């Protein structure tokens, strides 16, 4: 799954994002709005992860959606 698909399916994916990263608020998800970089940044902030670790988590999550 690439970033374009993430943007296109964002409304359907919001629920799975909240299941995976429960610390993200509705405001976080609104700001992210399917933007890969924004989602990674919010995960990094809320969970205190490095950029690389957050990127890897999102990549793994996106692979699991296939």
C-alpha cells in the first residue's frame, strides 16, 4: 500500500489506526488525514519514538493491510 492509497482510504482506515495506536487523538487523525509524514510525526510525538522507528511501524502496518 502506498501513500496515495492511504489518502484515498483514510476514512475507512481511521479505525484501524486508532486500534493500532490508541494514544492518537481524533485531532491527531484529522491533522494526519491520510498523509504518511503527518501520521509518522504524530506517532513519533505520542509514543516518544525515533522517526525511524515510527516509519517502520507505519510501514509494517501498511503491509499488514494488504
